[in-house]
C-alpha cells in the first residue's frame, strides 16, 4: 500500500497508527465507488423507463 502512496513504509505507518484505520479507509472508498455505480445504474434504468413511457405516449 505504501508503494502506491509513493511514501516510505515508515511514513505510511506514521500516518496510520493501526491497521484498522487503513481497512476502514479502504472500506469507505469501496462503499463510495459502489454507491456511485449503483446511482448510475438507477439513473440509467430511470431514463430507460421514461423513454419507454414517452414513446408509448407518442404512439397513442
């Protein structure tokens, strides 16, 4: 992990006293990414539903 952060191992662990802090940060990041993807899916399905409804209304 510290290699990805471009810091030395000592610096990395100086900022993160316990491994649980690192796990919490990573978990929160993953949850945020999941939430953003879910929002995109919901938005896309809503757009599709709206498109279908508008097309059906036009055909009347």
